[in-house]
């Protein structure tokens, strides 16, 4: 901006010329520049105090104003470069340790100088630089520094090495000047991200990797797993701290991953499998701290936890398999289950304490347990026995809550079982024994366990068990009622009866037994009392499950009360009559079966401390010729003595086999029911999917075997082995009834064979297909003709019967649906209502030919009800009854049912062609 | 806080204003806060051999007005037309 005159707005004003005239000559520029150059030098020499900012600023301002910005800028560059070169030299010449210090110092100086220079030439920065797009001064300064110092070849390598050396020293434990390091590294960061990354970070990471590789190798060879883990934790913490102190925070993630990689992932396999201190040992010895350390450390690394999981799963399965298949353990089921519970508790604790209750570990615990529990197929039985044991004896030294806790744990084990229905069977048996012998520790505990089972498996599972409880309760009330009505009986011998509903309790065969007179009288009285209030029921005494309390006097005055089984009571009562009895006599008198009798005699004569009888000869085995005498010398500390309780035992081989077999049988109808349910909803489904769906559906009860499912499906497809292939509706109904009867109750009680059952079901199905006129009407939507139909039907019946010879009247059966259907059809036709004839035929389950015969007959006989046209025949003229009755087929013929189920529709078509044939058939039959 | 600085015009007039007011100008601000030991920051005195008294006076007024305005008092700042040119140049120089 040179001398331009500003045009005055008002004429009387005159702008004075500028006071300061700037001489536009290059000399001025040079001069000004010299001043500035000098100033810069002073600044670099820390001599800035004497300068006047304003003067310098003004100079710079003027230079730029007069378009000498270029000169200023380039001059600046040169000056700074020169100074920096000097600095470079001085740094290079620095000795050993002071190298870093020197750099730091010079850097600080440079920064300060740069700041000052920038302030001075701020105007240039604002205007010239932005217009010419050159680098701003500050950045310029940094770049120059970078180019000439940091990246000068000599300094660069030396700098890097020094830094790395220091880091290494620190890692080895020496103390290092952290502040210095921080500043230097900050310098690198300020010079640009790239500089930092290239010049420092990368070599740093490489060196660290090397270092830690060496370290970890050393450790692994010298320490065991636990120690190594401790040692491995340290560097991680250290490095994080180091980063916080003097490195850029972005390095943190990188260095951590380097350490993790070197110290952990490279050695995972080795660590985990380390003998005598690896994962397995830690698990076995409950080393919580070590395990949690392992968890945290391995958790950082990708495959760490997966490896841990795998090893743990293997170990669990191995261990579990050992427990489960150990023949020793299987001898005592309670021990067996207890051991399982303990193991489970132990690993649960480990997972909660050390593995932070990680879900994946919980899952693997579940799957491993599931795996090996089901390896032993007696597991369900054993678990039930365990529960039984606890119910009878309670948990040592503890109350209800403890029992609850134990049962919770048992439920967890239960969930692992695949064959829950086996468990159900055993549990039912054991529960029955417990309830009947009154040996439960706590009724509430029983009930709560049942509730737990219900929540787990659904209502169906526990309905029978609950039924058992109800029975017990009702029995109590009944007995009370009995004694209320017969108060005279409360003197002398008393009985207490439990009435068991057949379906709920496990099936038991009735065993014959001659009860002593006093008892049988009471039993009869009770029976009559009961049947008085509930008729239509049948009672049978289960003598093999009862107990009795007998007061006995031994010797002079030893009185004891003996708690014995019913059989034993019968035997003992015999001794009231005679002192000495032989085995044969006892057997005859009581009529108890041989094996049971032998067992109860054994428990009374051969067991130490309970030998109320003496046996001659004194041997364990009961022979036919043995004689029994009352043991006068019987002594016992207690007044009440328990003899020969019926304890739930492990089953013998045969019993086991039988139970299993029954379970298998029970499963068949369940599979079938599941298949039917699925097919009903899906209509069409391919084989594999069916199997998958069925397995899923039955999962809650047992693991279905695909081969078994296949067999069931086949048995459903193939028609029942009776000759009614035509009428699918009937067969389906019969099959349904059959399945129902299998599922709803244990049909072995009824004692019917398979074929018998099938026949009964068919009969029921067939006879159920009675047609109700009302139903028909609703089905076909012609409600108003109901009365007409009924009237016409009765009229037809009358007339038909009238026309029959007397002898044949009894044979006719008008309840057959055919007649109702025919009458219905004709009435509808008369009323001009549309009724689908073929559907009608299908519904009433007859055949086309038969139906039309009946139609014709009806039309002829009861014209006034049905007739539309003029045809009218004299009833007597008809080939009355004869042909009709004979036409009603006694035996169905397979018309054209080579393929599946040609429905009426298809048959109609065929019929039209073969009408002639049909009529011929009719004639043949007639 | 209530430090003052002295601004000296080309004729030698001294204007004493608050440091805060002076800081409105970027140039003066960097002068006073520059890291180097410039004389200005030490003494608290700035000379402007290029700026006349009237202009400098107006500039000081502007400083105070600016502070007021930023505190919410929105008044007008009147500039005599004959001063405008010089004022603008000074403003450019002072980066205000």
C-alpha cells in the first residue's frame, strides 16, 4: 500500500499524507532483513532479552506489507537451518550418557526460539503463508528439526539405540531417568506420528518381543506352572506402567499384546500340560489362586481359555468315567452318588472362585457331568437310592434346611440324566416302600422334592407320586372313620390300613398268606366297612408290604415289643399255639411262598441280636427239616425291637433286567404318541425330521433311540393285523384307544395279552361309531329335518320288521348307522336340502352298495316320507327283507383297495364303471 | 491481576491501560506473553513509532469498548470518518 490519496468525503476535510513514508527499495528490504536475521541469531544464542518485540514485529510486518514476504520466508528457512546444523554438530559430539540430555536440552531451546520467532513473524504467518500455501512457521520449525537432527543418519541410530538400551536396563531392574526419556519421546511424538512410530515404536516393540521371548523361555524351563503364571503377571503390569510414564498411550495396547504373545500364547500348551503342576493338578488340588491367575492371564489371549476349557473337559470326563465305571463304587449307591455330588461341588466352587463364574465353564461342567453320568446305566437307580437313604435317615447332624440343600444338589444331578423315566420307576418303588413302612424322616422334605421334580419335568411325571401321597392321607381318614363307627374294636388288636389306588402305586403281585384269626377278623370288618361307603371297588390285601407290632414275653418277664413284617407276624402268632414248629408246619399253616418264608425266618432266627427264634440245627440256611423254637433267652437293650425291615436295596440282576424291560415297553407307546402328535400338526414331514422332532419332544423323559423310533413309525403305518383294511377311520380310532390305554395305566395289571387288547379296542371303536341324528344334522347343516328323520326312521323300522318272518326279526340290528344315514339322506332330499352323499357314506362307515340298497328299501317301504317321484311299490311285493338282510355284508371284501385308501369320491368314479359288476356281486351274496 | 501496561504513541504520548484491555490485540498479547525475554514483557511498555496519538487513543477506547461488549453491554462504537483509514491500518498491524 503506497501513497494513495484517500478521496475525502467532505470537501473541507483534507487527509494528511501518511506520516511514515516507506521507501520502496530493495535496500530497505535487505536492511530490514538483516535486523531480523540478527535477532534470530540472538534468539538462538539465548540473548533475546535485549530485543524489542515491537520493533521486530514491525519490521516483519513491513516486509510482508511491501511484498517481500518471500524473502522473509526463505531467509527464515536458511537461518534456521544454519543454526540447526550447528546444534546437530554439538549433539553429535556429546559423549555417552549426556547424549540424551543434550538432545533434550537443545530441543527445549529450539522450541523456545521457534516460539519467539513465530510470534515475531506472526503477520507473515497469517497472510503470506496462507496465501502461498507454504508451511506455517511452527510446523516449519519442527520439520527442520526433524530433518536435520533426528533423521540425520548418525543421530538417528544413536538415539534409537540409546533409548532402547535404557528401556532394557530398566527391565532388568536398573533405575533410569524417566523424565528424560519422557521428554525425548515426547519430542518424537511432536515431530509427527510417523516419526514416533518409525523411529521408536517399531524397534521398541521388536526389542521387547526379543527380550520377553528370552525371559519366558528361561522361566518356563525353570519354574512350574503356578510360579510361571506369577512371573508372567509382572511384566504385564510393568509394561503398562512404563507406558504410562514415558510412552505414548497408543503404545500400550501394542506392547501388551506383544508381552501376551511372548509370555503366554507361545507357551499355553506347555503350561497347561505341564506335569505335576499343570492345569489338571491345579484342578485336583483346588489351587484357587493359581487357577484364577491362569484364568485372567489366559483370558487375555485368544485361544487361551479355549485350551483351558478343552483340557478341563477331558479331565472331568476322565475322572467322571473312572468314578462311574469303578465296580467298587457301584457296590454302594449312596457312596456313589455322594461322591458325584462332592465332585460337582468341588468343581462348582472352582468355577465360582477362580473362573469368575464364567458361563462357558459352567456349560462345560454340565456337559461333562451329563456325559459320564449316563455312562453308567444304573445311575438313575443309584440316585433314587441315595434320595431314599437320605429320606430315611436324614442328613447327619442337621435339620430341614440341610436336607433341602442336599436335595437341590440331587436335582442338579437329576437334570443330567438322560433316562429320567428309569429314575421315575425306581423312585416310585422306593417311595412306595418308604410311605408304607412309615420311614420317612420328613414328610415336608418328600413333598418339596416332588414339587422340584414337577417343576423340572412337568405334571405328568409326578401325578402318580402325588397320588400316592393322597392315598396315604385318605387312608388315614378312612381308618379313623372305621374306628369311629366301630368303637368297640379299639380294644385289643388294632389295624391300620393304607388303601392304595392301583394306578398310582407300583404294580405288585398279591401274595397269598394266611393271617391269624384275630387279624383276619378285623380285616374282614374293615373291608365291609369300606365297601359299604365305596361300592364298585375291589380290595385285595397286600400282605407282603405290611408291618406289625407284636408284644412278646420272653422267659420269665422279659417283655418286648417287636416290629415285624406281616409274614413274620403270622409265623410268630403260630407259636402262641405250640412251642415248637418245623419248617414244613409253618409253611403249611401260613401258606406264605417259599422264598419269602425263608427270608423272614432267616431274619428272625439267624441274625445276631434279633434272634427271637432259635433254629435247630444252627445254620444260616433254612432247610426243610429245620425246627424252630421261641428263644427264651432273647435279650435286648430296648423295649421296642425292629426286626427285618423291608429296606430298599439295589436290585438283583434279574430284578434289574425286569425293570429295564418294563421301562422299554413303557417307552414304546410314548414314542408312538409323540409321533402321532407331531404328524397331526405337521401333516407331512420327512423321516429325518420326524426323528429329530420326536427326540426333542421326549428329551425331558428319556433319550429316544432312532432305531426304536423307526420301528414305532413302521408299526403305526402298517395296519393292524385284522381284516379291516378298508375302514381307516375305524382303525385309527382303535389305534388311538389302544395307545390311550397303554399310556394311561399299567395294563399289565389287567392281565390281558396284546392281541386281546387290540381286539377290545377295535370292538370299542367299532361300537362307538353310532350315529346320532342330531349330530348328523349339525354336521351337514340341516337341523330342521331332525324330527322328520326320526319319525320316518321309526316308521321304517316298524314296517320292515312287520314284513320279516318272525324268526329273522331278532337278527336285525337297526342301531347300525347305515339306517340313520339313509333316512337322513332321503329326508334331506325330500326337503330339497343339499347333502353330500359320499361324505355321509364315509361318516357312517358303510359302503356305497349297501347304502344304496338301504335307500331303495326305505324308499319303497316308506314312500310317503321320502318319495319324490311317482314310484310306489306295495311293500309286500318287495323281495322283502331277504335280499336286504343278506346284502348287509358279513365280511368286507377288498374291492379295489390296492393302493391306499381310495376315498368314496374315487370309488364313485370307479363304481360308475363297475356298476354292473357290483350288482352281480350282490346277487352272488344273496 | 490489575496490572497495567503502557502504550506509547509516535509522539511520545503514554497511554496506561489494563493488561486485560491490551490483550484484546493479538499482537500486543504475544508481545507480552512471548517466551523469549523480550523487553516488552519485562517492562510492560510497548512503543508504537508508527501510530499517532489520536489513533492510539481511539484504539485504547476500542479495547475497553470491546471488553464491555463481550460482557453484554451492547453499545455502539463511533468512529469518526477521517480516522477510519489509519485506524484500519493500525488494526491490521495490531491484529485486532
